[in-house]
C-alpha cells in the first residue's frame, strides 16, 4: 500500500507582518506548525526563507526539502515550550568543550590544535570572561564553575529560534565556544566548521579519505551551515 503524501493545494504564497513577527500564508490562510500553532517567524528574512520553500513545492510536500520550515516548526513546537531545559542542555557542552581537549601526540597535531583553538578560547575569555582550562588526552577535566556561568547566561539569553540554531551549531561541532563564535560573527561559519574538524582532517591526511566518512562529514557541514543561517535570520532579541 502506497504511503499517503500531502500534495500542493495552494496557488499563492505570501508573507505578512503580524503583531509578534511575520507569518506565511497559502492562498491567504496562515501556515501552521504540526502542533497547529501559527508559524510566526521573528524576522522578515526568516519568513522569506520559509515562503520560498513553500513556493518551491512542485506537487508533493517533502519536509526534507524544507529545512527552514522544519527548523521553525521545531523552534515553536519544541524549543519554545521547554526553553530553559533546552538552554541548559546546550550550556552543558561548556563543561566538555572540544577545544579544551588536546592530543598528547603527535606534536604536529597538537601544534595545529593549539594554533586553531587557542585564539577561540582567548576570544571566549575576552568576550564572556570565561577562562576555560585545557588538558591533554581524553580524561574529563572539570571546569571551574565561574568559567561556565557567563557562557550559560549567553545561551539563556537566546530566543527559541536562536536556541534551535545554537543547538545544532554546538552539537555538530562539539563546542559551545564554536557555537557562540558563529553566533557572534567571530569568524565565518565555514572557517569555524573547519576548526571543529582539525582532528578528522589530520586523520584523513595520514590515512587517506574514507568515502562513507566523507559523505557523513558533508551532511554535518551542510547542517552546520544551515544552522548558522538560521541564527542569522533569527534576530538579536
């Protein structure tokens, strides 16, 4: 038995300013989330990105081809209703940040990590007053609580759309500092993604590329860059 799929039923797609943001309308009817909540976006740019996805639907609605709509749905239906819990989950990455764990050997890899990651930790200290300690190896290093407080505060200051973006930036990179660096425009998302992949890039240089690993890395990179764009479109409030 074939699976039922929703098909395009509308002719026109438009955005409109609403009291609390921007809505997307199909033949004058508002788009709603899976939880039946009006899909209200925080900025006109975000609404335009969602509008373009609905406009691009040919015959069958394929959520896989609508990443901005999917992220907006998640922000409204999931993040907004448990905002503090999501923020806490993201902030926890500060205690095990990728940038704080360096290789014991070889020296060349350690030097590459130091060169790429030390400036980011310096930036976190200068921007947030967060002094994160660094260790060699994989054994857990407990960070001083006072180093994590300002990072947690920065996460909790985000709106639900920003949190949805930050969640992916942090979880994909393994680094709260990298996620916040993207959010603050410390460097380009592409450059920061490359810094999160120093270890993997090193392994590829030593042992050659693995096709499956390359495909997975490409998917993660695309998701990271999408999250960076969602953050950009989510406004600073």
